[in-house]
C-alpha cells in the first residue's frame, strides 16, 4: 500500500518491510539478504531494471546473484529499460503498466581454444592466462572482449618469440586459453575447469589470470580471489619496477571467467585495470552496439601485454617449494559464498 500511495520513498518502504519480516520471525536474520529467490519476496513476478546510462543507451542486467548455484536458470525474468523510460514510469506510480516483450532463444555449439608453451623445469605444472572471445547479441565486442583476446594472443606471441630468440623456455608450462560463451553464464570457462580439473585429469594450475575488458583502464596490478598468493605476486611486481599492486577482493567476484576457477578452489585473478579510479570513459559502452573497435586502447594494451609477459615469466620460474600451498576446496568456497550472499555485497 505504501508503494501504491507514492508518498514514501521506495527505499524507506523496502527497508521497513525487510525489518518487519525479520522482527516478526518470518525470515531468519541470517537469511535476510539471500535475494529474490527467497520466499519472502515470492510475490515478485519480474524485475524491471532502469539503466543509469543516458541517451536511451542500455545493456542487459541480472535480477539475481551470479554466484548462486543454478544461476544459469534465473529465478526471475529481468528486463532492462532506458533511463528516460524509467523517468516516465516514475511519473505513473500506481498506474497499471503493460509491457510487451519479444524474446528469442537459440542454441549453437561453441569451443574453447587452447595453446601451450611447454616448461622445461617443471613441465607438469602450469599457469593459465585466458580471455573470452564471445560477445553479447548486438554488440561488436571491442572492449568486451576484443581487448582481452588481443592481449592474450599478443602475450603468447611475445613469449613464443622470446623462447625462440633466447633458446630458453619458461620453468613451468604456460597455457593460453580463449574461452567461449562467457556472456552465456561463463559456460566456456566452466566447461574448461570441469573437463580438465574436476576429476583430476591434470594438476590444477598454480594460477589462472583472466583478461576481460582491458581497455577499461591502464594496468594497475592483479586482483586475487584468495589471499595466500598476495605476497608472492607482489614480490614479482616489485622486481618489475612498474608500481603494480596485488590486491585481494573482500568477496569472490562472479562477473567473469575467473569465477569458474574460484568455484573449484583454484587460485585465479583478474587484471586490476579500472576499479576505484582511473576508468576510461569508453568503458561505459559496455554490452552496447557502440562497443566498436575504436574503443580498444592500443597504447594501454601494449602496456598490459608487456607487464603480463614479464609477470608470467617470473611466476613460471618460481620453484615449487616457494609457491604457497593452496588448501582451499570447492566445499570451502561453497561455504564462503553462502556467507557472502547472506551479507552485504562489497567490492573493496
């Protein structure tokens, strides 16, 4: 009734209702932030997201947490509308709105592409560096993720030429993986992890580095999912002398292919290129028809490639006895995700 009346701020109405269901015992306090799939909000039939972009621009959004089990089958249909249409809807609070949606679904085979630079000291151990080569419907995918694929291929080329020119090889094997279907709920990377590591088909990588939207900003370092490699990575950065920093996210980030490795308890990281400061304006054309090739920042990509190649060579030569042990299991990650989903989302 308070929503329909339109005289109370929506956020105040929502938090009041949330407190009411907790105080009355309808929802346990530890489950209060579990999201739209909770019975407390079962009366919600769909989610209408108003995009913050202006000029009629918009991208698809989710009405659920992508880190949830079964996230490929969202609990609620979600529709995104433009900021301008949202303004019109706000003027009609209390009125009945009818929205007609025409959706199309299709299925098609996809494939991951894998290349390998064999190590000579510990060839049975490996590092992974990867980027997804798909894009969303209607977007050319310049920054997301042509930039990542370009950096992946160029890093592989440089390291291969270095091996040929010096007659040397990295200490441990480096695998270069171009993932498919990232925009379709991380299916390509999930299949890669399942096919290669789930049943012990091969030893897990020491680290998997994910390259996504690299033209969003210049390289500032790496962001880890688990903390035990932070010291080792920072040591390598310090020897490079570029002022790069290794961070650890306070919560596991489910927004790209690194999450498929996290779920299996495998150490993974994404490149720190925009969070918190120094994001390029062109990064705002995410998942849009305007994400064209001109959104790729070639100069900054060269910096990414140079730093990544030097970091990979250093990590490949770290002796196994100096590499921090990873005792995290998939079950541990599941419990961590359950705690995180029950709390407030944090990014720093």
